[in-house]
């Protein structure tokens, strides 16, 4: 026994004895280069590679090409002369490798929203990069976390969830409709697009591209989707992933184009104008694949499914939409010569609920008046700090907060941590920005004076905002505090548009449905076929006004300025207008009756005036106004 141990020790060096054996993983190039394009010869070659060459003559005699493989089942194999069940099962097992991803061991994540999530090894390679890991440090809901204590989740877990759901939807379609000829390449590309769709988000998510960049660089039009494409290219190149992608069966550069097109639409929009099919990554026959990650047609996509479920979970708000039902009923039907994802006719009410959930999330959380002003204050701090923050980019270039978007090396370093960087700095150049962030931390926030609405949507620019702020300072009511002087810079005006995702249009008008009696025919269902309680309008514009001065006398005066300004502009009466300026609101005839335009509704009653309650008229409530 001792001699045997001595022999083993001679083989192993002293260092090797204490090393854990490495896990050996052989990377075998997957055979799928899109089997749907194979001829009979390529099909026979695949049989040989799988050790099934004995059936090559049978397949050749039947002229079975790649397209036909998806239709083969046990009965058809028996019909063409393959008698033994074991042989048929072996053939079917090898063929399923062409369109199923289970051939490779997946990694499992325990996600609080979707449970145990399995992801393909190629997706893990992408996740394990600095460019993707950066998303761990970008809050999904930006400044909303400073209002809702539970909203601490980040873009990282949301992106993993979208990648997972993208795979769930495309594989559900693949299982349900083999005639769609969805390949392994298609599935992987859709999953990667879902995983990488938010790579371009900046600090505090939508605050960065919706508030900061438009003010810091008003001469450019920039959205996070554009940065996602650039960051994706940088991620692939910087981590040498092209050979890995090819090992897993992707065809480059076509599949890279397909992934990016799913995120942001056609890559060359000018060249695509006037073309019937503007995409390069996949042919028109697979148009439905572009509706999974970011659905430009009607907004029903897996990105929404994940953030509805995830945001509601962390915000403590009920989610009324169950994406599992959509997965069960999703089918592809032909509509005007193109293939689109459709759902059962009975699901139309659930889809209205989905968009209503989106509306509720915006009203209760995303557009919360305190969250909005916190993001406004952070934006002000970032603008003051912008010239003084230095971020090293490619080639040693030094960039600022607003120019880092031009260099992905610098942008990779830009996350929410810049808030603490400014807050904890000792630089005199950052003193003003530091004070604003200190006020946020100490909850010394600008105060909301109220909210109003225009009769018709107003085209709002930065010039419009500045002119309104000047008008607010001049809107001095006769009963106002004459000893309080308010300047335009004391007011902050924000304009919010809340809609169902397609501005003033009803997104359900762009959804197609099918009936159980005919699974192939796509139909349209109009709103009046569903319910009379659905919304009449699908977008509205809200105008909020804040005051930077927080002392009691200034706030009291500013609120009266706000009510007077609403009267001057013929905007709607603020909800607390009768409380903050009871001497002003009766002066405007249209504000005297709380029914405000609701008297004309046909409710079968002639009553137009309600009995006063506590000195105020009782207002009728119209649901979904």
C-alpha cells in the first residue's frame, strides 16, 4: 500500500497534490448553421456527423431537405421504412438538437420573480463581462428608490429576466408551431437581445437620457437604445466573444445585426426608408421574431412583462397582468403578408389590464411627484458637476459626465456611484452640486405647488418651460403677499405625458387575435366590442409646478401664483385650488362648478347640480377619464 502511494506521489508534483482538479469542459461547435437552408446533401452530411449514416440513402431517396426535418415525427419515419423504434428515437433525438437548446448544460439562477431561471452558456459568457456587470450598479427605477424603500433593484436582474422571458416566448412558439422553422440560432439571438437590450442605460436609468443629456447636450438626440448597440459591440470585441459565438452556432455578422435590430429597430433607417422589409438580420418570413424583445408594433413584449412583475414586486403594488397566460395562447398568424404574434380573442380584456397596469405604475410610482423632483434635483447637481467630473476613456482621453456617452470605455465606468462621488467630494468646484445632493439626502426638497392640465396637448420645448417659469413669477394675484418677491428661477415646471405606450393611440388596435375555431385567421377586436368601461382617451399631459423656496411665506405666495397662472393659461383647476386660494378660484366661471365638463355625459339623468357638501359641490366621478 505504501509503495502504491509512493508511486502516485512520484507522478504528482508537490504543488499538484493540493490543487482541486479543474472541471473539463469540451466546447463542441454546434451543428446548426440554420438547418432550414439545407439541401438534401447537407441533411445527409448531418446524419453522418451524428453517426446515422446508415439512413443516408433512405433520406436521399425521399429527398428530405432541411425544411422537412422540422416535420419529421415517429409516424413519418416509420412510413419511410425505418422499422425499429430504437432507430427512430435515435434519429429524432439528433434532429431535435437543431432547434432545441437543451443539448448544452445551462446555468441556474434563483430569481425572486421567475423562480429558477436556466440560461444558456453563451448568455453566461455575456453576463460575466464588465460591460454587463456594470448594470448591477444602475437602479432600475432611478430616483424612485428614494421614495419607495423597496425599489432597490437594478438593471442587472431586469436584463436577466428579459433574456429568460425572451427565450420562453420564442421556444413556446417553436414547440407550438414547428412550421415556423425557428432554429437554435434564432432562439439564441432572441435571448441575447433580451439580455443586452438595456446595456446603454446611464446613472439613474431614464433620468440620464430623459432629463440630463437633453439639458447637458441640447444639440444632439440621444437615447439609451443607441448606447445599448454601441455598448454591445464593445462588449463583444473587448471580451473576444465572436469566436465563442461561432462555436455555439451563430453566423457573424448577420446574427450580430439581428440582435441589434431587435433592440433598436433597423440599423440604417435612411436606407430602410421605402423598403418593404427594412431588416438585414432575418428575412420577412421571420418578422414575428422582431416582436418579442421590443415590440414596435403594439408594445406587447417581454421587456414590459418583466418590469411589470419586478417593479410591482419591489414597489409593493399589485400586478394585474399574468404573462404566463400570454405564453399559453401566443401563436403566429399571417397579417397583410407578414407573420405576427397573435393571442386568443378571449385575452383582449387581459391586454387592456396590462396597459392599465402600466398606466397605474406611472401614476403611482414612475411619475410620483416627490420622485420626479428628486430626479430634477439630481439632474441639476449633475449639470453643475458635469465640467468637473473626469472619466478616462479609450486612448487616455478624459471625458465628462455628458461626453462619456461618446466613448464606451468611459461609459462603462459611469454608474449611480457618481452620486456618492459628488456627495463625498471635497473639491470646491463641486460645492454647488454637493449642496444639492446634500439637500436630497436631508430631505430638504423643492415643494410641489400643484398639478394642472391643459385642455389640449401642448408642444413643450425648453423655451416653453422657461417662459412658463417667467409667467409664474409675474402671475401676482391682487390678494397675494406683496412683501414676497418670487423670481422665475424660484419655479420649476415639469411636463409629464402618461399614455398607454403609443401616445394618443390605442395599442390594442394594433394587436391581432385568433379564435379557437380557426387558429390561422387573424382578426381585429375594437374597443366597443370589449366593454363600455374602457378609456376614451389613451394619453394625457400633466403639468407640475415646484418652488425652490421652502419657507412658509414664500410657499404660500407661490401657491397663489400657481393658481393665478392656471387661470391665466386656462388650464384645469388644481385639485386643492379651493383650499390654497379660496379667494381666487370663484373668479373663473368654468371653475365654479366641480362637475367641470362632466354634465354633458349621457347618464339618463337631468341632474346637473349636486347638493353642496361642506361648502363644496359634490363632484361626479368618471372612471378612466
